[in-house]
C-alpha cells in the first residue's frame, strides 16, 4: 500500500482511538454550521438566543485554552532546565542541538519552497483581483518597487528582541522567544556549575511533574473544549467566502498535505528507522488538540506526554519539543508564503524570482518569531508585507480579507506544526538511541495518557 494511504489510515485509526475528541470536533463543525445559519433572523435582526449560545460556547472555548495555556510557561521553563541538566554531557547536548536545527531547517525550507512554487504556478490571487480597488493596487505596486530598491527589512530588530532585557518581564508578558533564550542559557549554566545546581534542578523537576499532572486533568475537558472552539470558529463565517479564495485554500491544503505525506515521511525514512505509519497513529491525540486549540504551545504538554508514553526519552522530549513548539513553525511559514503571494497577486504586483526567495526567507524568520498561539502567524505576516514596502493600511485591508477565515487555516497549520515537532523529536531520539521501540509499538500506551 502506498505510504500516504498508510499515513491517512494510521491517522484514521488514531482518531478512532481518540474518538471522544474527534466527536467533539465533528459535532463542533455541525453545530457551527447550524449556528451560522440561524445567527440572523429573516428580518435581518440578530437572533438573540443563537447569539447567546455562541457567546456561551466562546466562553467555554476560551476557558479551555486558558486552562491549558496557564501551564505552558512553567512547563517550558522546567522542561528545558531539566532537559538540558539531564543530558548532562555537553557533547550530547551539542549533537542534539545541531541535529534539531538541521531537521527543523530542512522541514521549514521544504515548506516555503512548496508554498512559493505552488503559488507561483497556480496564482491564487488572480481570482480576487476584481475585488481590489484599481488605484490602491497601483499605489501598492509603486511602494513595492521603492521598497525593493531600498530594502532594509526590519530583521535586525527581530534579532534584538530575541534577547530578554528582563526575563521576569518576558515571563509576565508571555513572550516565548526571549523566555526560551533565557531558559536555555540558564539551563546550560546550571549544567556547568556542578552540585550546587541540584536544588534548583530538583525544584524544576517538581514543577515539571506537577504541570504534567495538571495537564492530565485538563485533558479530561478536551472533548467539550474542542467542540466549543470549533463551533464558535465555524459559526463566525459563511460558506460564501470560500468561492473567491478557493484556489488559495486548495494551494494551502495541497501544500500541507505534501508536508504531511511526503516531507515528514522522507525525513523519517532518510534519517531514522522510525516506522512512519505507527508513529503517526501514536501522535494523533495531540494533533487533534492542536487542531481544536489552534495552538502548538497550548498542545505542548500533551505532545510531551504522548511522545514520552510512546517511548521517546524524557531527555529528548523536554529539549526538542518545547523548542519546536515555539520555533519550528513550518506550516506557518508555508501559510505566510502563500498568503503574501496571494496578496501581491491580488494587487497585481509581479514578484521577481529573487523577491520570491526573499519572501520565503522572511517567512522562515517571521514564522519562527510567531508564538505557538492562535493567530500568531497572521500577525507576523505583517513582517513580510512590511519588508515588501506595503503600508499598514494596505496590509490591514489585505489581512482583513484573510482574517475572516484564518481560524480554520490556523487549526490545520497548528496541527502540522505539532506534527513536525513530534517527527523531529522521534528522529533525534532514534539517532541518539533514546527511543524505546517496544513502547512505540504498544498501541495501548496512549490510552494511559488520560489515566
Ligand atoms: N497557531 C499556530 C501554532 O500555534 C501559529 C500560527 O498562527 O501559525 O502553531
């Protein structure tokens, strides 16, 4: 049987095993469609009972996301500290770090290449050119020309912002990248100071264990949480929006499928002996939660729990997965490349091959600076458009168009972002002899996640 079929079947089997969340998802879609249908009364007034239900679902969904997000910062910090401390041997740490960067880079470069090639070939923006004001399009074309001539970009500020001025302020603001940078440096320092580090490492071990316990409890709420989130998202837009942007959506779907069915399996097959189908089936629970929450950070506790239950060592999980959930955003990069090409085509701006490469490079940077939270990729899209010289007004006009449907796309890209994190963790674990294949092949293991 062809590999992509095996993967889809494996995902299907995994979904079957996690039926309660999947049911939440399906019911959420159905409820969302019905609510959207009856949101407005025939006389044009708002249907107050439907608005009340949507409001209530919105509250439930937001509470679910908050519950799970509340454990993210303690989890990330403690996972990195004990991850690095438990690696101990700085050679192994260096080796794992290099491999992690290599695999994440390969996956993300593949994503932006797929996104730019598909958008250049199928031109998703052409279909909406009629909706764009002619004068606005001419102005945009001029601005892009000027910006390309004086291309500075704002990359330097991005790099500066990665270093926390005050780590406590970064933690209070939930700025994931500076937090990660600080946690990494702090953890490496701890691993170098010998026995005096023991009490602090012990403290973080307790924090980690407690946050994982809280995660187990929160996961009992996954089905209603995913139901509420999906229903609210779907109820907020109509099906009409799909027609003008169908090529855009198809390109995104095809691009993501290529990542899922070709790029990830290739990375696994070339660099490890992890059985692709078995592994994909093993990680479906976090994937569904990622789909429902549209957040790789919020899914992180579950991704770690699931990967550990299926045989990836704690050492690898606690090092690779938190970094991946924040920095490895291949699906976001793919989305950003396609979205920028879509917008420039809609404005009638022709990008030269070098400019397309520039868009792709900016997408890699912009996606890595996106936090693993809902909508982050749409916000950092502004970085690329700015680099192209488009003003904020044009940018928001363009984004408003994409905004309406972003939540659904975000669900898919978050799911993919989490998949690639888990794939890289498995490949590194295999390379480092840190993958217990008996546990991986034990299909009963993921049931324990909720125990
Ligand atoms: N929501 C995505 C994630 O958490 C990031 C994005 O907006 O693309 O992975």
